[in-house]
C-alpha cells in the first residue's frame, strides 16, 4: 500500500503550493489576466500549469510542518508579493483610461456610454476603444509573457519563506503612481490640443457671427476634428504606449529588487 508521510506532504506544499499562491495572486490582479472575459477556471488552470512547469527549477524552499502556524505568514507573504508585482502594470492601464476620459470629455463624447460586460459597469465608448487598443498592443509586445517571466524570476530574488523587505518594496511601489498623470497627459495631449484650438476658433466665430447656432455646428466639428487628430496621432501614441509598457515591466523588476532588499 502506497502511503504519503507528513514530511512528503510538507515538501510538496513548499515546492508547489506556495509558488502557486504567488503566481495566482499575480494573475488575479495583472492586466489582461484579470479581465472578466477570461474565465476564472482558465485563470486557475493557467496558474497551476505555470507552477507545475517552473517548480522543478525554483530554489528549494524550507519544508514547513503542516501543523505549524508558520504556514500562514508564508501564504500571506506570497499572496502580497504576487499582488504587488501584478499591480504595477495596472497603473499603466489606469493612465490609459484617464487619457481616454480626458479625450472623450474634450470631444463631447463622455456621455456616450454603454454597458461593458468585461468591466461590469457603464463604460465610455472612448475608454473601451483605448482599452482594446492598449490590450492588443500589450499582447503583441509579449507583455504577458514578460510579466510571467518576471514573477518566475522573483523566486530567485525572493525565495519562498525567505525574508521580505516590505518597507523598501512598498517604497518603490508607491513611487511609481506619480507617473500616472504624466503618462495620461502625454497620451491625451495631441487630441485635446487640437480640440481646444477648435473650440477657441468656434468661440471667435460665434462672437463674429452671433446668429450661428453653436450647438448645431460645434459638436459635429469638434467630434470630426477629434477623430482626425486621433487618426494622425495613432502612430506616436503607439510608440508612447510601447515605451510605457516597457517602463512598467522595468518597474516590476525594480519592485522585485526592492522587496528582496538588495
């Protein structure tokens, strides 16, 4: 009869369960992976598959007895690390949403909303468009693969059950959101500037010819100019998004290094 000893259970938990907690926590909050369009079962199977694939090459973790209270701090630490690593790129996508909201407000499209099943709430059309473009570009640049590579690499910097420099890591993590508004401003600048100049021209035209109905001609002109500016700025915006994703992935590495205390 085949039996499993407590020591074997402890070794398996240290080798597979603890890494799975960190990986699944990252998949639960990271962009693309946390999308509601991706079923929870698929996310769970993906996290377990990654764990089984990388567990044999991870640094050996100290076995923890199953009846020991030390298992709870380790699980909490692994969960916190996974959430921190996956949360960094959320700031980039939050900046994209903010830029889309600014553009939609300037163009007069902020009232054009619909129910988004992926977000679970009413979402402006412009935000949905920018979100789809950013997601496709993120996937085209293999950002999801680089994010998985980063969390796997983090086990070499921060082994399971090892010491975690929470103060240094959170310091690095909280410094990164400062770039959120700068990125949103850069993304929305070309279109908002074109729409602003159009509104100024319409204001001067209305003062020169008060009989013109500003509401009848203003919205079509503003929306048309906004879409033309969007069409002409797609190429530089794509390059800016590519650089933003690269900086976000680099920030993930800095956060990993900060939590490792090195």
